[in-house]
C-alpha cells in the first residue's frame, strides 16, 4: 500500500498508515468490557452466529486451526474442544489488550497446551505456507487496513483443501430491517457503549465501520475470490445483519 494512500476509519478518511494505531486505541479501550458488550448489543445472538460458524468449519480431531482477531478467545476455546488433544489452535490478535483477555481465559480453562496465543498482523502472518486446516476471523476483517493483503496472506498459509470462515457484520437484506438497524446502530449502540463500557466513541466507530465494510457480494467476488479462494458461499444471518463467508483453497 502506498504511503500516501488513504483509508476509512469509520466515516473519516485518514492516512492508511495511521489506521492500525487508531483501531488499536479502540480495542485498548473496550477490551475489558468486550464480551459483556457483545452480549448486550447483540442480545446474546452473537453466540448463535459463532456456533453456526463452528459448524461450517468442519473441524476434526487433529486439525490445526488459526483464529485471527480472536481477541477474548471464545471461538478458539470451542475450536480446541473440536480438534481434541491431537489438534492445535492458534489464537491470534494484533491488539495486546485483547489478546491478554484471551490468554487469561485460556489459562483459566487449562488449555495452554492446546491453544497458543500469538500477537501478529493479519496482513503479514508469521506462519509457513500450507500450515492450517482452517482459518476463522470473526468481526475482525473490517478493522484491517489492507483487507486484500490479509486475505492473500490467509490463503498462503492454508493447506490445500483447507477452509476459511469470515464472520462479519454485513448489509441487511430487507429495507424495513435496514432502517431499524440504522436507528439502533446510531442511536442506541453508542449510548450502550457509554453506559456500560464508559466509551461512546468506540461504539460510534463500530457503527460507522460496519457501514463502510463491503457488502456480501463485494466481499465474495472482489475480495475473497480475487485472493484466489474457491467455492465461496455466503450465508446471511439475522436478515443479513451478519454474513458468514466460507471459502476453500484448492
């Protein structure tokens, strides 16, 4: 990416070189209340979205899995149960505060031998080619500065036959739902952030970042398929508020 290029941080246009730091400050602020806010702002439905994602991962005993932007470790812990003692899960996040939350949870669950935590940048993944059976990234892709570079990096480290599951906020598929969702996102969500996490600005950014994220078809064709993935399927959840993109590397 060129040094003088720009990108979006919410609705603001900023130098691309500054986005990672700006996003980092958001997650430094929300890390300790992240799980509570997920439950509150989604009415607990995020657990069902992640359960569906796990079902489509096709994990089996002995698989090696990377959960990118894994933060507090909720997906990684469930993945560890699916791959068993012969498998290995890597919980990765670029943000140290979020990763600390995940590491603490892994220790509390007694899973330090089966889940390795690693701080890394999704655009430059520090793993060998053809290393993983599955990669997941839940609600993290929209925060990455160069999404195409990150997707190419993910494909490189997937084994042939491996699969990628991208769970992300998306575009509602019906207009009445879209209007209600907009009202909730810009009027209710920031207030919840202020009341519970004492951080209105970060949840204002969340609402804006969702609107700036590519829609389902754009993410499928111009990004995931363009990165070289095959058989990209899109599953709209909760009327398209969230979408799961599953893809394979052949």
